[in-house]
């Protein structure tokens, strides 16, 4: 089975990583990406998910990140 990490940041879709065959490695990459997005000042909303070859969410690894927009 192959896995991918997909992300939506401020409404823009991206494939963060694909072709991952080690589920534990995919989980590590998922957590690292989520940490980065939680700390990113320019991210208003983001969603990150590990998917399998059928685009099904793997073991519930899906996280929604939201920050209040800052008033300049």
C-alpha cells in the first residue's frame, strides 16, 4: 500500500508527499507538517490528511488548523 500526505492551506490544495510505503514514516511526516502549519504566521486555515491509494483517510490522520486573522 502506498500513502500520500495532502494539505489545503488557505484554500490552496497541495500534495505534500506521495509514494510513501512505510505507514510509520507517513505518520511522522504528518505530525511534522502539522507542527509547522500550527506555527506558521501566514496560515489562516489548513487541513492535513494521510490518504491511501483509494484516497481514504488512514487511521483518522486528519487535522484542521485555524488561526484568527491578524488585524494590521
